[in-house]
C-alpha cells in the first residue's frame, strides 16, 4: 500500500482542524437546543407541545441525515458538501426567524437537523482517515465543545436578551457561515489510498455494528441523566444563577476532556483508558447521589456534574475511535451521529419513566449501568484474546 498523502508536512493538522470546524456546525443545534427552543417559545408565545415537537422534528431531520450519509459521503466532493451543508443550516436558521408559522418552523427545524447532521458525518468521515484516531476525534470534540461554550456564554445575555429568538437564530446562522469557511481546507476526497477507500462499497461487518451498539447503550443512560441533570440540581435547591455557572463550566470541561484525550492519543493503549473513564463516571454519579450528605449542596452537585461530564466526553471520544477502527472505508463512523440521535430519543424518555416510579437514584443507576457496558466488553475481549493466544501456543 502506498503512503497516504497525510505524511506531507502540515496536511495532517490542516485536515484535522478543518474537519473539526466543519463538524462543529453539526453540534451547534444540539448543544444550543434548550436555549433556542426556550427563546422561541418566549418570543412567539408557542405552547409547550409545539416547542417539544420542534425538538423532535429537529432530531428526526438529524437522524435522516445521518442514515443517508453513508450512501453519498464517499461519492460527493467533500468541499462542495461542506458548502452545501453550511449554507443549508444557515438558511434554515434565518428562515425560522423570518416566518413565524408552525408548518414553516417545523420544516425549518427539520432542515436544520438534516444539514447539520451532514456536517457532523462529514467531519467524522474525514477524521476516520487519520492515523491516530483517538487524537483526531478528541480534537474534533474539543473544538466543537469550545466553540459551543463560547456561543452559549454570549447568546443569552447579549443576543437573546435584546433581540430574542430572531436575533439568536441569525447569530447562529452567522456562526455557521464563518465555520463554513473551513470548506477551503477540507480535503476533496478520502485521504487514504484508493485500495483502502474502496472498501466502503462493502457491507459493514459485525464488528462495526457491535461497536455502534455498545456506544448506543453507553449513550442511552448518560443522555438520560443529562436530560434530568438540571432537575437534580433543582432538587438540591441550587439557585438558577449558580446553575448557570455549573452548566457553563461543564461545557468548558467537556472541551478540556476531549483535548486531553487527544493529547494522550493511543499511548496508554486501548484498555486502560476505558477503566479510568468508568471509575470517573462512577465517582461523578456517587457525588450526585450522596455528595450532599457530607458537602454543601452546590459543591456536591457541581463536582459531580463536572466529573461526570469530563469522563463522559472522554468515553465518547474513545468509543468513536473504536468504531472508526472497525471499518477502513469510513462508513461505520458516519453512523455515530445516528446512534447519538437515537439515544437522544430513547434516553430521556426511559429516564423519565424510571423517574416516575422512584427518585433520581434510579436515573443515576441507569447511567452507571450504561457506562459499565463498554468496559465489560473490553474485559471480555481481553480474556478471549488471552485464551486464543494460550490455545495457539499449546497447539504449537
């Protein structure tokens, strides 16, 4: 196999940064969704049912985009796809600000979900070609969360407070347009040699589907917790202003976690990081569940939420990299956003049902159970590989 063009000076870094910026477009609607929907409801007087349906419609469009991405991702010029995705997302935001009719709003938010998911899938497809996948996906998630944190710091006090939803939607459209300039540096096609890239025409193997399924289970419990994290804080009588500080720092810590994972890369192997992530998630959940017994409520909630977010983000990076390793054609990794979208639909609903029959402890236990699945898979795989080696040596 010939050396991929990644080895040329600067190509690796430029491709990584451009893909990360393009992928950030896909994260903006999801990460700003609560703020945007709340502003939309206040600005236009929409009932809760309509606002909730707008969120569902957005995720439906997002899911449609992720499921379709494997079909066209390797067949379209990636720079052209970046331009179309960024333009489609920006125009949809502007349309939702100008036309205040529910059918148009539903269509606009479905388009926001569709085009933004295309950008997420594109970024992941480019990054799946890079040699150190943990580092690549760490930079991508760190960039996304850092930009999102900056936007969320500015949006509510400076934009929404003065111009309400129309101003917020236009501001996000402008951010998307700036991020869309990354099209100038996104590679036009796969960075791998044609021999390896052509593997995308084959069906995904069992290993890819299994890795995606494990990631989905990991996401369900943790996203279910994320949906009710604010309610956990409210149950501890955390003031709204203090709650805002917790969530603002939380996003910054998510970015720090992703960049930390990127810096570490694969130097610690593929097993130890999973154990560290699981221990940290368990520690964060324990603080949320029992921290108020020996710490002030705010301190317990903040520390628990921050430790959990840090570990959860690291876990997402590690498992995305694992999925990318299972398929050299890059089709498996573009299904990661689909797993995320499905988990975002299932997790909060399941957590809500569990919460109706108990207290927040059941939601925390669900997050812990989901978090134990990836490390359990690592343990089983390690035992099986060790057994295979022993059998091979005895056979010799």
